[in-house]
């Protein structure tokens, strides 16, 4: 039997790109051979993983008063270009539809790169008075961006097939600000459920979402020690409201513009789950999102095939009744091949059923994350399997956060920041005066990117590493995807 433990991540770290490609292929997550650059095909197992991840997000949003909608994919050019700052942020990334069949369109249509310019004209029709507020809606759709850099499945795409965007409208700036904080807390709960560690930063002004007052972002670390942005939250103020005439009548009869927020995550979240918990064998999935939580493998011997098969089937049925996603592998293959097959797909628990297990009225459980074996009595099957799934979830989360925190470093000067980024990787916390000129220089001289100030983080002591004036805050710097 293949033993897997927590420390076997050497290949994953040293050759992350090849590891990631191998996992997509070997675990049947995605087929990357589609004949258009930056577009990929979700395979059945990968799609189940995707759906499990976003089912958690749906539950959190709807529990927080959001309603799911779906808007058209095509946006008329005049609506799209109405918010000048917004279009400047996307003008180099837009795909345009210019013809319908053989006929040239009177108005070009943009394939949505994001949906503010399609949603907010409809908000203008829906909002009349304060009684119509707040509005909280979300959709999970595909978006298109003409990515000119090197594309990578789930991470840098031309068609993002899984884009969750939420949009809200409020009567006061205080309500909008409260919504931003609620969105941050929702994302924290989401990533905590997935066991994905993160930092939350307020992006610098030059990296703020086009049309927003300010932007917050969640970043995690890939095994190659680059950061991966996995979620964003934006306070839009009244910028879009004034462009699209989103007004409401107050209780006193006045007409005011609404205050808005928006926030999104994409399939990068699934890539994060894969890379944070995986090892040199392949996937190692948190039970909450694993398409199969328990794989049951019968291990028959001559003249004892029937009893083993019967018990294995009964075990699967019993777990299914208890709400556990269990599957019986009764293929005509050697047990070792089955073990390796499911280990590469990240199934959290393998249950082996052989003649000796039947004699002892037990099953043998093997953890995917550690390879640890233990016997589970049949009479305690449901309780012990659920308990073991909970333990695996907690252990994966704890391991991920421990590794993540070890890659957050402190530095006081440019030379140290550059040295840490080049030699150790990860995220570097450094004092900063807050001025854009110094931020840009810091990026140029270190080869890293400024993620931003830590949201609700501590104010830094010390001096700015560029201008030597007193630091007003600390900033996080890292190489990014």
C-alpha cells in the first residue's frame, strides 16, 4: 500500500507547474486540449468538485440575504462605455461581437468581462424608493477577458467559467460600508471551510478596481511561493450610481443616489484548494468539497468473494443513508491499483473490507492526508467515519495555516525585501509611508508587487524603506500570479 504523509510536497514545490498540469490530467479535473488558447473543458469529477465548492458559497450568500439572478452575457457598447473609468480598466481585455450571422450589428456587443455595466441599468429600473433598498443579488456565470499573458488553467484564463459576483445597493454610505465588512466575513467563512489560508489587504490606489472608491483582496500562496488573488471586495460609493442614474426617493421625499458594493471570486478558489492541500501524489481534498468522501474497496480472497462484496456494499449504503458521499469500487482491478487511483483523486478516506475485517466485524480506514490506518467497528461505522472526516478537515486547515504563516516575513529595507523574495519567497511585510511614488519604487527595486495594507492590520513602526520618512502603515509585498 502507498503511504502518504504531510511532508511529501517536495516535487509539488520544486516543479509546481508540472505538478498542477499532472493533477488536472490524472485526477480528471480538466482537459486542457481545447483548440482555443485560454479555454478549457471541465471533466465530470472536476465539475463535481467545482459544484461542491460553490455550493458552500451559495449557502453563505443566501444565508446573508442575497438572491441569485442571471444577467445576459452580451453588453451593448454604449452601456459598457458609459462609465469611463471602468472601461479604461478593461478596454484592452474586451471581446467584441460585431456581426450577427452575415449582418454587421448597429451596436457592438461586449462579452462581459464583469457585469457592472449590464446589471446597473436594470437596477435603475428596479429602484424607486427607499422601500426597494437594500438590493443584494449575485450570479455565478462565465466572463471573458482577452488575456495576453501566458494562460494557465483556473489561474489565468480567457474564459473564466466560474465567476461569482455579488452586487448590492444601499441608502447610506454607512450601510454600504457595513456590507463590505459583511462580505469580508462571508469570504473568511468560505475560505476557512475550504481550509485555504489568506491575507486580506486594501489594494493601493493604482491597483483599485476601475470605478471603485477602494478595493480589498484575499490572497493565498501557491507552492512556488507566489501569491494568488482568490477574492475581491469593492466599495463603489456612488460612482456607478451617478453614471447609471440609480436614484431613490427618501422618506422625506428627496431623491438621492444609492451607494453600492460588489465582490467576486472565481475558479481560482478551486486551484487554491488543490495547491494548498495537495502533495506529491496528487489531490488531497477537504471532506466538505470532495466529490467522494469515502471510497470503499473490497479485498476478496478465493471462496470469500461473495461475503466481502456483500459487506462492502452494505457499508456504502449505510454511509449514504448517513449523508456521507461514499462510493464502492468493485472494478476487476488489483487493490493496489485502486488505492493509487483514488489517492490521486484526493478522496479523504479509504475503507478496506477483507475477510479478516469481516471476521472481526470491522473495516480498515486509511486517511488520504497522512496514510494512517485504523480499524473501525461496524457498529460504530457512521459515527467514527464522520468524526474522522471532521478530524481530517481540521488537520488540513491547521497544516495549511501553519505553512502559510511561516512564509510571511518581516523586513525594514529594500535590500532585505528583495533578498527574501528571491531566496525564500512568500509575503514580506515592510513599513511604508503610504505615498504612491514610494510604493512604485518599492515594486521596481524589489521585483515584487504591493498587495496593499493589511485590512484591519496593525500600524507599522519604523521608517519608509524608500523615502526614510516615518511609516504610516505596513504593506505586504510578494511575487504574484
